[in-house]
């Protein structure tokens, strides 16, 4: 399963199982979708799963740094895994009527209001995930560095995900896995 290592960081069995179901349902999205449909950003992260792994890595480091409880750690890791899931609702490979095609990547996006953080929050709530309202709220606020019009973080977990996502997007930060 894609993102298996990251999903298995979630200790609560019910939440882990529910997040795993969402990942499996959207496996093609995680495996194939570019992080940046336009190709302008995240050039070092060619697919969504790589970006998610990096975001989870930084989130996990901060669980220890901030001495989060097991429940809060699980919530943060679940939010890190699902933070960009809203993009799956309006992006597709190739041209599609009504979409804007980006020739550089070959991907297109629906025209109009594509607030992936709010769409992701809605998807999480609709999936009936344990602690879904809290996880959705964190996801809805993860764009604070890029979009000052989006909901801004208010809680520690919301701030942590914003920072983890921002650090993951930085090309100059290299992650070396222990072997």
C-alpha cells in the first residue's frame, strides 16, 4: 500500500484504518498527481506521495518537539497525510472541457474556486473519520503561508501542520532516511 509507513505512524487502530481506507481509495491520486498542477512549485516533489511523506516527516518530528499526546500526534499525522486530498476533486491528467490545461505538466484543473484545503476538510468530514472535525479544521488551515485569504491557524496542531507543509515544500531541505 502506498504511504504504508506514514499511515502506520498512527497508533489508534480505528483512525489508522480509516485513514488507510482514504489513502487506498485515492491511491492513483497519491501515486500520480503532481503536487503543483502548473509545474511552478514543488519541482523537487514530482508526485503527491513524495510531498505527503515529507510533510508527515516534519509533522512527526514536531510531535516529539512539542511533546504532543498520543491522541494529538495521531490527529496531526492523519491531517498531514490528508492535507492535500482536496486537490483530487478537481485535477485530472490531460485536457478536459471546462478545465485549464497546463501544457508543461499535461494536467488540468477545473476553472473557478479551487480551494483544496476547504474541499479536503469537507471530504474528511464526509468520510466519517474519527476526530474528523478536528482533522478537517487542521487541513482547512494549512495554506496560511501561501494564501492570506484562507482560514488562519488558531491551535498548536494547525500551526504545526502549516509549518510542516511549508518545510516540505522547501527544495533546499533534504531528508535522508536512515538505512
